[in-house]
C-alpha cells in the first residue's frame, strides 16, 4: 500500500515507533536531535508526511535537545526551532533531555528560560550541563511544576557564588515528583519532596566529604518512606571523572 493511502491516524502511530530513546538511558549515546533523526526527518520526506508529523503532538512531547551551536545567528535559529517544537506538542505533558557542554552562561540561561515557558507541562526534565551551570539557571518559582515526575541534574560542580539557586529549592513543592537523579557537589542543599520519592540516585562530587555530609544523607533517607530504589556515590574528584 502506498503511504498516501494509509489513514493519517495509522501513519501517526507508525511515526511514533520511529522514535529512539536509547540516548536517554545511555549517556555515551549521541543525542538524536539532528535533521536526520525522527521526528525531524519525518517532516522532510513529502508534504503529506510533514502534515501528519506536525499534527501529531505526541511526536513532539518527548524531545532530545541539541547543544547550542557556535555562532549567535545559529543560536537564534535553534531557539526559534525549539519554540516551534514546543508548540507542536500542544498541551501534552513534556519530557526532554538537554545536554549542553558549552559553558556559555548567557546561552544556557536563554535555553532554560525558553523551556521554562512550558514548565507547567514538564513531566520529565533532564539537564546534563557543564561546571557551575546551575548558577545560570533562571529563577524557579515554587509550585511551578505540577506535572513533574522525574528530574535529573548532572551539573557536577558548583563553586561560584553564595546562596542556593532557586532550582535547588523550588522542586520541594512538586507534588508528583517520584524519581530524582543528582550529580552535584552540594546535594545536601537540595530541598525536595522526600516523602513522595520512590527512586533516588545521588552522586556527590566533593574534595572533602565529611561525616556530617553522610549524616545528612542518612537524615534524607529517613524522610523517604516510599523509597524503592537507591543509588549513592561519592567522588572526591571535582573534575567529575
């Protein structure tokens, strides 16, 4: 049967099977976010495919987001594309992974701010960013993540400035958050909905892991009556290796 004779709702389901989420669970895998990957590739085959792909919100509700490009013009183009992708998911809960190796604080702030316009739809949010990047995050308001179920921050080291970034406290009011993964050197500063967590993966990067840090971790565990899965690691190398 020619694809033009396939009902749009069937073609839409076929398109959904083209999505590959291997990179979500394997950090060694490249992020699938190029024009040669679904769902982007599906919009370039023919007009009918483009119409179906762009009218299938589920195709765009789970995004692997690319790192920022080199030039400012390319960055502006990327931000515009991300806005389109977000709009194509309509009102569906949003899941995304952002891997950003670039240490440009302004670019990261702009990128996260763009995603934050839809923070009320965040369901799964994964940030894998460079050193001290958490200081570049925009302000996170308490109560802004009503749908958030899974959160990951791989930021490793935060050595700049005083005070606690709001992202480290705002998640305490996320009513549905049950899975958390932190790779950070100040895990003991996070305020979280401990009672609702069922999966907790914490990797603390510090040059001086003290007994009070372990005591605080044990205190955190005592506040997690629903916990089913736990991973805890300590690295005394702040390089994150």
